[in-house]
């Protein structure tokens, strides 16, 4: 073989070994096969050789070398691509010896838990459960609950009206009407659900909150039944040592109406910041169902009496768990939600 070409083989092979990246490879390729590359030059020089035999032999040797160079450049490119890949893997190296991050497991919201607890207490006492509609009509939310359109008590319910007759229910009491219209006494039911009022939002008020309505109608139902039931409920939800206090209150759909307080869950009645140093916390409203309500649903007022009560789920959850801001329930703050 021509010495020159032999030398070219050697230097090409050692260049190949020194390649560090694709730029080096490209430089090498151009130096060999480019327009002014060593091989191109060699091929050009062929024409100056006069001896046909010599020209033929040298030509073949140059072309063999050219083929060798081309094949090795392709191989080198593949190797460099693989190297690139390996080094990128190395950069994103996963240390399997590191301890893992524990995924957090979702839990039931504390508000839902309290709602379920209240429901299960009444269920265990024989109350049925019926959810109503969040969008109510004027009749069920007000009219049939002894609040005709001119009644001043409507002002206490800052109502979101959707149309002249549709509104976001301001309380769950409308479900008393729907259920009593459907079912004849004896009836005992509770109705949990979302309600809405145009309240300014602060630590104690939310425009949307949750209530649980309860009522019972039968022959000879007295106020004592209501008192006994609510006392039992308070002991179950807040603890056995809880006492209750009833004070007169006004709701158009009950007569007499009461407001029930339970001994403060924090100070047990001693007086503290939570209860405003009174020892008592207002929990719910209730009373004996007004005869006008019975008239609306077609119950015989001479035959039946009944009681009704309604409570805010947020309020009970806040008191039970010492939550001081109602907005915490809705903000989905993971640290808050994780506590329970
Ligand atoms: N619906 C009343 C309210 O939202 C609560 C209540 C229910 C009072 C039933 C008496 C009887 O404030």
C-alpha cells in the first residue's frame, strides 16, 4: 500500500480515538471528506499520474480508504449519540438509596365528619334522613313556614333570589313542608344541606353554610320531648357532662320558639373567651311547630302536635373542635385539613 495512504489510516484511527463530541467528529469529517479534505485532495491529484496501472491501484486504495473513513464516521456518530444519552441519564441520576416521600392520603373533611356524626345520632334515634333542593321556591322557604310576603321576619334572611320565585334556600326548614306534604304522621326526619345568605363574610359568617333540620310530628308530642331529645343530642355530640339551657326565641314557624345553649365545651361552664365569659354557647333554634304550618301541609291541628329544630353544622364543628374561623372549612389549606 502507498505509504501516504498507510499514514492516513494511522492518523485517522488515532483521531477517532481522540474524539470527545460531535463537533470534533464534524471537524474530522471535513478534514477528510470536505471540499479541501485530505481524501478529496488525493483524488484530485490522481489525474496528474500518467501511468494507468499506477493510477488504477492508487485510485482503488484511496477509494477503499474513503469507504473506511465514511463507515467509521457513521459508527463514531452513533457512539457519540449514545454517550450523550448516557451523560444525560447521569445528570438526572436517581438516588435509589434516598428515603421516599410518603404520598399524602386524602381524608374526609372535618365538616363532613361532623355532619355525618350528627346524622348518625338522629338516625340511631329513629329519624329518617332526606336531603332537599338547594334552589327553593318562595312557598317552601317562606310562605308555608308562616312567613307570608309581608312578614318582617323575612328581613332576617338576607336572601339570594335567582328569580322572583326562586331562591337559594336560606334555611333547611323548607324540607319540613316538602316531607309533611308527602308523609302523614307519625313522622320523624332530619334534613341536612347547604344553605345561603347574603351575609358579609368574616370569621363567624359565610354566605354558604350547612344546616341540619329536624322535626317530629305525632299525637301528644310535647315540648318536653323536644327538650329531652336535644339534651340527649348535646350530650352525645359534646360529651356526657354537657348541660343545656333553653331561652325563648322567635321563629315564625314555631310557637313557642326557643334558643338552645349548651355548656361551653372549652371551660365547661366556668366562663372563658370562647363563650364570652357566659359559660354557655348558643347551638340551635327550635320549638313547637306552628298550627299555621300544619294548615299548609294539611295536618289536622286538633290531632297532631310536633316540634322542629335547626342547627348550623359549621357552628357545631367549630365549637367541638375549637376552630375559630369559619373560612378554614372552605379554604382547602392542607395543614388545616390534615389535623383531623
Ligand atoms: N330555620 C331556623 C334558622 O335557620 C332554625 C329553626 C329550625 C328554628 C326549626 C326553629 C325550628 O335560623
